[in-house]
């Protein structure tokens, strides 16, 4: 699983990474749940899931489509698919084969062999998210992503898939952790490939995270959200005039720069309120607000609820020795101060 939202930097020079920040905040965890090998005629209907699903063809080829669509898509060796909406999905070796429901087909470990299993090797899994932050991904991902093995961006997938299959089959020491880390990296590579290949990506934080024109401003806001950043500071960091920067930022992120900053602050606050007992006054100051009331007003305006209601409604406090988002935020801002003072 990805580490807590604001991991302590090993050194002040370590690069701020907004994409990693968002994935940590959503507690993204990609998990391989099973797979199958198939030979001869076959077709499987997978029921809709309330999770982001991914699939990979390790060997062979097959056809697939959402159940509510007529258009089949061909998957070849090394192809990756990501289904971001809860839809039933059909995979088959040929479009005219009647599908069998996946329920009851797989063993307790999520594996199945269909026919002689000689033609196809398939891996499937899903992405776990913090329910309170799930909209971070659902709001920026398209319903369906298909990365072709022949695309330049898919080069990184091939070695990952081969090693993932070996780790799952070999039962070597540490294979469980190795498989988890490889699956996590696979999901990040899917996002990277999507960022490089999509021409119709909607404005949002994912698109903004890959835009080199505004990345210096994003790093500043993510690295030190308590700073009183203004449009001039952020535009200067990007080497643009305020007007040009504001236009570029809104085109990529979908919101003005200072609105993005406020939203980032409130997401950090929401997680900290759920996971720690940090006093509201202390939390407010750590996020750049002069008073608890100013912070509370901003929090309610953005989230629709008061900080106290958020804290009372959902509490998931770890052990006293665990690092909270607030603790790590202080470490990060100390690092940023060391490099910008």
C-alpha cells in the first residue's frame, strides 16, 4: 500500500510529486485478485464491481467488451485494460461464444483453468481506495482505458507482467510483498501511459500533474500549503505573466490556482481530522489560516460540513507511534522552508 499522505522527506532536495501526493491521499492500493488460463472456445462474463478494475493479457489474445456495448475490443499479449466504472464485462476467445458467469468458475485463490489452458494467460485485479477520497480518481479517469502492447508507453508493462507472473507462481521468499509492489507500480504505469496517450483528457488534477508548464506552481502548493501563495508568486515560479499562468492553470486543472490550493488544503485537513486528534487551532495554522474560525469557515464552504462534524463522523486513529498527516506535514514544510528561505 502507498504510504501516508505526507511522507517525511529524506532530504530537503527531494522533489515534490503532486501525483504521488494525490495517490497517497486516496490510499490507492492495486491488488491482483486472480487470473485464468484458457484454451479452446471460451467466454466469461464478469459482474460489475464497485471498484476500479484492471486486466492484463500476459500470453495470447482475446476479445472483450462491456456487456452494455456491442463493440468488441481485441486484446493482444501485453495489452492492459482499466475499467473505472461498475459495468459487467465479457471476455472471450471469439465474439460468438456464449459467456459463462465468472461466479463459481474460479477457485478460492481466484484462479481458473478453462479447457487445456494453452492459449491464454490472463491476470485481473482491482484498485482499493479510501472511500472518503474515492472521487479523486473517479472524477478524472475515463470509463475505459486500453493501453496497447505495441505503444511505446507499454514497454514498461512487459517486464512488470512477466515478473508479476513469476512472483505469483514461484512462491519465493518475499513473493507476497514483491507481488504487491509490482502491482502498485503497474497501476502507476497505466496512469502514466494514459497521461501520455490521451488526447481528450478532462481538466482536473491528473491532467495538471502532467503539465510541465504549471508543475512548478503545483510543487510549491503541495510542498508548503501553509504558505500565503498568491497568483504573482505562482506565475513567477512558472516563468509566466499572471494572466497567462492563470489561463494555463485553469485549462489544465479546471479551477483557478488559488481554488486548487484551497481544495488541497481542505483535503489534507479532512484526512487529518479523521486520523488524528490534532487541535483545530494547530491544524488551522499548519494550513495557513490565522485563526480556527477562518479555517472552519473555509472548511465548511468547501466540504459542506464543519471540522468538528467531520472529526465526530469518521475516526480512524492509528497507534500513538504512527505518523499522522499533520506530523508529516510539519516535516515537509520544514524541508520546503530550508530550500526557499
